[in-house]
C-alpha cells in the first residue's frame, strides 16, 4: 500500500532524508518493467508519485505465468552503486544458478558467456566457443545485448576485479542462494545478487527462473539440460507418477533429438505409439 499519510508519512519522510539515490521497483514486476530511480534528496511528492506509478504497473504479455500470481506491491531502497570505473549506471550483477536446490555456479551480467563462477566460487575466463551464435561469423547473443545497451565488452579491471568482488562473499552468497532454492522447492532457480560496494556488501536483488540461452555458456547449458532431465527421471511417487511412467525413455529421446527438425519447428515432437522416431 502507498503511505497512508501521503507526503507526511514518516516512512516516506525517512526515505527522502537519505543522502543517496533511491530505487523504487515493483515486487510484481519482471524484466525491469517497473523501476524508478530517484536522486538523493528527492522531494516527498516525487517519491510518492514514483511509488504510485510502480504500484499501478503491469507486467508485459507472455511473461511466465507465476509472475501474474504475485500481489501488487513495491520496494524502496538505496540504489546500489556501479563498479568503480564503470561507464554504465547499473551495478555489477551475479546470477547464481541452482538445480534441484543445489548451487551449481553462476555468471556475471552482462558477460554471461565470458566468465563462469564454479560451485566453489572460482571465476574462470571462457573461450569464445562458449558463446551462443547460429553461425561462426555472427555476433554472440550477449554481444548483441551489450551493443543495444551501450555496455562495455568486459568488466573494468578485467577478471581480477570480478574475483576481488566475489572472493570475500561467495560463502555467504552460496549459502543464502541454496536456502532460497530449498524454500522454493523447484527444480531450477536463479538467484541474482548485486556486488562491488564495500559498504553495502552483496545484496540479493531478484529470484527468478533461469532464463534463456543468453544466460548460460554453451557447455553449462548442455550440462544443465541433462541434470534437469536426469533429476526428473529419478523421481518416483506423488501426483506426477502417472505422467512420469516412461520418464527414462523421454529423457533419452529429448537429449538425442536436440536440434532435429520435427514438424514445423526445431523442437522435440512426441514419438508415435510403438516408439518410432518422427520423420524429419
């Protein structure tokens, strides 16, 4: 709810007295569709107006269905600063991937195909072969995204800056991310963190599904697919038992048919009775 006392609300007044920029974002939002950034010392009326706009926002069509179930609300907090030397106002963001409630690794936004953080917190530089591109001469998906947003090809300070931002805090980040994944009780989850500011430390920014191929290096995406399928294949009992009766066969067919043209699209088609492969 909006502050009940309008511009005289004590909570609103406390926000306006902060000596740092504020960010107001929808708790029911997705893909940054409802984010308002206000300078330090913003007037109460401006903060109240920004909160009203965020509260009235709607997520875009064709978003994942769970986001439509979230009650409308907003969060107002201190705006996390960017990395020193960065030309972009957004802070350094780490996406931690969890499969079957275990932390398996993560990537840095906006360089998901250049660096990989393993489960122990080590940061690895990746070869270009880890990029996702239809043809060798094409730009990678993440390169195109950086170009659209006018972002740097790499982090200020290189991989050493990423390691410095992460080394001290990985234990905390991995522990909290794992607890969030266990609380969510789902097969895959992405937990996003802001990093790089010594005063604020790591801050949990978002909990969501893993997203598309631009979020993972090529080899990690293949391993992720097999881990999800093998996990489902190992399930037994419960309400899903009837639907998972042929789960081992489905796992093998899904992996084997990746990229094969079935019907009108590049997808895995349901095999006909008798187990014959569909015609390509």
